[in-house]
C-alpha cells in the first residue's frame, strides 16, 4: 500500500498517543519531583570526584562528539544507538579528564607550547597532522601547508576554528596519556630469575589417578539445613555477595499488534481497486513504484528461476494478470510485462573510459571518438590495450569471456543481452563509459519479465487502538504483582522475565530500544505495575519483581544460593568422612579405596599449574593447587572440590624444557605486564574517586 495511505491510516492513533503522552508527561512532572513544578535541581548530569557536571556543559560536549563523528564518517545523521554510544564516550572522557588532571598535575606531566608546536609543525609531527597535510599527489607531508593553514586560521569559518581547537586539545591529551602510560609501563620489569621461574611453572605437567565421590550421591532431602546455618554462612561470606551496580528485575507481558481479518480485507480491496489501472498502464515500473511496498524488479527470468506462482504464468502472453494471492504477510498481484528469447550467456569485449575529476563531458567525448574509430573499422583489441583502464581485460584486447545475465552491472548487462552479435554500443555505468562489442551469444531460451504489486497486510488504526485499549485495561485492572500474575494466567498471556537490568541499559529481551521502560523501572517501587509502554509497534506492561541496590546483596535475595552452598558443605563433610574410612580400611591402597567406596579409579594427564582447568575433572582449582604441591606417589585428600570430594595420586611430574631464549621471554612478559598495567592503572585511579551518574534522568 502506498506510504501516503499508511500515514493516513495511522494518523488517528498517532494523535491519541501524542495526547496521552502529553498528559502523562505533565502528570509525571507534577508527582515525580523532577519536573517544572519541583524545587529540586534538574540540571546536574552527575558528579565526578565531587565536581558537578551540568547538563548544558554535557550537551555541549556531546554536540562536539556528534560533529566530529559526522565529519569523520561523512554522515549527516546520527541514529539513537550511535548517540547513546557517544554519550557514554563523552561521560568516560570526562571521568578520564578529571582523573588525569589531578594525577598528571601531581606527577608534573603536561604538554607545553613548545612541545605542541613541535607536534604540529616541528620535527616530531603528530601522525594525525601528518595524515591531514600529506600531499595526495606526492604522498609526502607538506609542512608549508600546515603553516599556511595556521596563518589563515582566523579567517576560516568559526566551525573550522572550533574543530582545530578541539583537535589540538585531543593531541595534547593523547600525548599526556602516552607519557603517563610510559611512566607506568617502564616501571615494570621481569628479571631473568622470574622469567625462568615462569617457564618452569607454566611448562611443568602432572599426570596421575583420582577417585571422585560426587555430591550427587547424597540426596538433598536427606540433609536438614537450619535458618541459623544459612545466616552464619551469609555473614562469613558477604564479600562473595557484593554487587557493583544496582539492578532490577521485571516480569512483563507483550501485547502484539497483528493484522485482523478486516485489515486483510482492506488491503485486498486496495489491490482490487488498482487492478484495472494496473492492467491498462503502459508504464509498469512507475505504477509499481507508486503503489507497491517493494520496488519494481526490472529483470528477465527463465522458467527455472521462478516461484511456483510465477511458473503458472510463464506461458501466458504479455499483459496477462494473476489473481490477488497471499505471499507470507502480504497480498500480491503479478502482471506479465513482456516475453523474449534471450541468451543464457554472452561474450563481449569492452573499452572502459573512467570519469576523472567529475568531468563526465570529457570522458564521454573520448568514448565517442573511440567508438567512431571502431565503427570505422579500427582494431578494437589494439584500442582496448591502449585506452581501457580495465587492466584485467585490456591485456586481452578487452575480452571478458562469457558471462551470465546479472553478472555485470545493469547498464552493461542490459546492453550486452539486449543487443545482437556483432553490435558495438556505448553505455555509462558507475565505473565510467563502456564501448562494448558483443562477440558471441549462446543458449537462447524463453524468458519473461514480470511486474508485481506487493502490499504488506498491516494493522489499521482501529487494530492498534483495540490492542492499546486491551493493554491499558490489563494495566488498569492489575495494579500489584498478585493480580498481575493471576490475570496473566486467566487471560492466557505469556509472561516474560528480564533479570539484572542496570540503570544504563537500553534494552530488554525482545526489545532493542526500551530506554523509557528502564528509566521508569529505576524510579518504581517493588511490585509496582508500569504504565502501558509502546515499544517497537508493540505494547508492554511490566511489574517490578526485584530491586537490588549497589553493595552487599540482601540475605533473602541470595538465600537459595546460600542454601545450595551449605548443602554442598554438609555433603562434603559426610563424603570426606567416608573417604577417610575407606582409606583406613584399604590401608592406603588406592584401588582398594575405590572398591570400598564402590567407585572407580580414573586418570588425568597434562595438568599444568598455569591452567584453571584440571584434565578429566573440569574447573577444580583447589584440586589443581593440591596436585602441584603434592609428593609423587602419595595419596592426596580427601579434597573438597566443586563437583565432589577427590582422592588423588600424582604418578609423574614432567619438568618444562629449559627456555632457549631467556632474554626474549623477559621481553615478552614485560610487554604483557606493561599492556595490562595501562588499563589497570586507570582502573585503580577510577576506584579512588566517587562517581554519581544521573544520566538516566535525562536520557
């Protein structure tokens, strides 16, 4: 259906939604304490180490980032996801600036006027300056261009002056960061003894045998766990339950907007009204372009390339029309535009004259003169070798060999397949002007060109309104988690869950852009039911099921995890007692221990201390540590592991071969530590400051 019709059909819904949004916005402002009726300050985006970041300054920095992004990517618009990325980038840059301004000043780091001059027009040119002022003809950096540009900078547009000031700020910042990173990384050094030790520890391997007594051998219901035990475990392990970010969880239902029978009938009627004009039109491509959701496919097709519906029309004469038919979520009608006998493949040669410096007139004039020479009997191959810029074919006299339809760009393809053997034609494509000589055609077969009007069956305004009303009724009648869950079951809805939503998140499962939902969620209380959100042409209603603030997670939130850990510890106590009893009975005979436990002896090989994985066992770090502190041939354990309790015997240790190039290993390890240190130093500085991020109140 034409786009004008679609806009008209949904106009009523848009007006209703906009009206509701305005009312909701004003109401939220009044009651939230964040709006125009509130005395609370709303112009602070956040605080970085006690320094407030105002919204006006933040927006100015974002605009600079947007302008730079557009200039670098040659794009006029920035989509919402890119804008969100740039906001994060600016925020992190502000944090970095605050960190380094304090740290760099304390260390005496900076970039003075002389050093900046040296980077821009001195002897140590910054790579970005060198790239910007390199002569494209010679490939050489031109210092005179820099000097001329700077002398005339005050005469440049204001936008250019701002961009240059921002550029200088960037290269100064980059140089300061480079100095700081050099101070950190060059303070690290791996000694020869440390390198040899690293080689010994990382290359040494162990092999042996083990008995695993699985925790699953004890049924959970046989173990009684007291509430006091759970709380004692929680108090002893609170560090394990620390949470860096506040998170939320929701249950939600989605009200999909699907076309109704009336919508299908409306679309069918729309197509029915077009049939007469479609049959009569002599400009099928224009008619399809104006009335179809898909563009006109201007191509010839063979019988073996057709859909089942098109095959039914392959033998029909030009002008024949199909009935209106269903194809997926669309209704279609197809017309036979033309019939023709066309070759399977064509052989041609060409001379390519490119358009240089946007001078199409000069290129066309040269192509015309060469075509006249060819028409007059000149040697095509010799002219191709001397003039064509398509070097792959020029060396062969312009010959391209045989090619199938659709293999070449469309102007070239159409000229080759529409023409006759021996024709010489001139066409223009995105590559320039082609003088084409059709040298052979083979495999003539019947082909057909179709025109198809496709109208997607879309929900009407009434359908959107009905679904919106249904979602609103659900939301209005179910204002707490109990009624929410009951209504989901009664109405046969599908309840979805989203866990661990952070305040900066922009999506939830099934929705890429759910920022408004996330913003509501972090202002809501436990068990609150949301308003009806319209997200990606669907309606969503959510209920808050979990609120966990930054810091130690509450006992109730982790009780299930704690119970599993306490049960595992109780099982371990029992299994360790069984293992010790079996050892005593078997007098430390490993096979005898396994028999007493009704178990089997398994083997492992290739274990290394540097790994976090035990062969044949999995991630068993405690076992790994025990193995590499064990005495060969002695029974280790019982050891409490992740899967169960282990008894282990190391049969062999294989030492690492001596390192051939100790100095090279020292360099490699030093480089590894240096690269890690740069990020870790930045993270360490970040942990020392207080951050308050209020961006969610604005975006």
